[in-house]
C-alpha cells in the first residue's frame, strides 16, 4: 500500500495492547482499543519519555515520567504537564493486515 508501512496482522492484538514500531523514521505506538487501531508518536511531548512504558486506559495513554495524558484518537492533551498534542497517524486495515501511514496527520513534525 503506497505511503503506508505494514506492521502486523489484526489477530496478533488483544484489547488494550500496545506495540512500538518505526514508521518512516518515526517511533510510533500502535494501540488496539475497543476493536479499533490507533497510532501515535511514541515519545511524550513534555519531556523525553517512551509512552510504551506508560499506561493505557481506554483511549487515554499516560506518560510514565510525569503522568501527562493524551487521547489516542486525536493526540489531544488531556492532563498536564504536557501542552503540545501527540502526532497521530492514520491506520488502515486491509485483508487483516495493519498499515500505518508514513507521515502523521497534519504533516511532518
């Protein structure tokens, strides 16, 4: 699929699973929540912390360092100290294959 990176098969995920990948040079976390896949930048926008080590509760991912919270669906900051939203990436499913768009929604960082 042009402009997308293959990362896995849908049957490899259970609810609230998180996996980290590199997509076109971006560290990206793929999250599976309530039957939907969401992809976001893997590094907190407040200070450098890997979100894969954080907590996932529904559509909210919490940074393990200072507990900033983000909405996986749109990258919005839900809880400070972060003020800048996460980059989010389009996810497509084709024939049970998971593909993440090579560039974040809204363009490059």
